[in-house]
C-alpha cells in the first residue's frame, strides 16, 4: 500500500498540470504537512524553553547573589523570544491549503529567513554572553569578595613587569577585546551550527523533498 502511494505521489509530478489535481495534491500535502508540523512542534518547544529560562534565571541569579548576570541574560532571552514569536506568527500564516509544492516552497523561504536572522543575531549574541559571564565573574556576588580585583592583584604580583593601563593589566584588555572579536567573527557560523543541531534532520528532509519535487516537475 505504501509503495502504491509512493508511486502515485511520484507520478503526480510527472505532469505540471498534476500540481492542481485535488486528489494528488492531498498526497503531496500529507507529506509536506508532516515535515512542517514536526518543525513547528520543535520550534514551539524551543520557544517555551527560552521563555522559561528568561523567567527562571532572575530568581536563580538572586539566590546565587549574581543578579546582574540574571537580569542581563533574562533581557537577552526576552529579546530572542520576541523575535521567535514574530517568526512563529509568520509560520502560522503559511497557507497549507495550497499545493504541497507551494506549501513547501513557502516554508523553505520562511526557514531561510529565520536562519538568516538567527545567524546575523549570533554575531552579537555570543559576544554579549561572553561579556556578561566575564563581568559576573569579575564583580562576583553582591556583598561578597571582589574576584576581579583579587585576580588582578595576584596577576600583578606574579608578573610585576606587566604593562598597566589605568592600573589594569594590558594583557587582560587584549584578551577581552580579542575574545569579543573572535566570537563576533565566528558568531554566524556558531549560530548556524547551533541551528543544525536542533533542526538539521528536518531541514535536510525538506531540502531532499523539494529537490525531488523539482526533479519530477521537469
């Protein structure tokens, strides 16, 4: 039965006119909706996770006495959740009553727009996280020790000839700025890698299905 459906599914693409045939379109749509719905569920779960993290990080950071990091991270993930919500609304506007080919091409266009936005934001996302983590370590807990100042004193005592800028080791400044530069430069690649970890299999299926449709429409 499954092979018979596959045969009908392929034969439906042998003629361009078949794209408007309601019965064959139903077969196309079934396959297309399966991919889109799987992606939609994963995207919804990730959005919920982002929102929960943005909410929980603040009380957790207060308990840990590092509220500045919690507030900064919550702000970041709030922005990400807003952007993801906008893309989710766009995803819901895709017309699944159209032919499966039109449906998938619309979805493919949406995924490319989402991925492009994500990779561009990643250039700022990872440097931002790095800055937050460094500053959180540097200033430490509220009312506690000052790890940054203590670390600087230890470093200067160990390397008394180190060059200082406003009583601050130049090596620290170079490392800090250098890491920001590296994360900015590789941010898009890191963001794309992160997306592939989460959605790679589904996006690959989408790519293969669209390629098959294009081939069968020739």
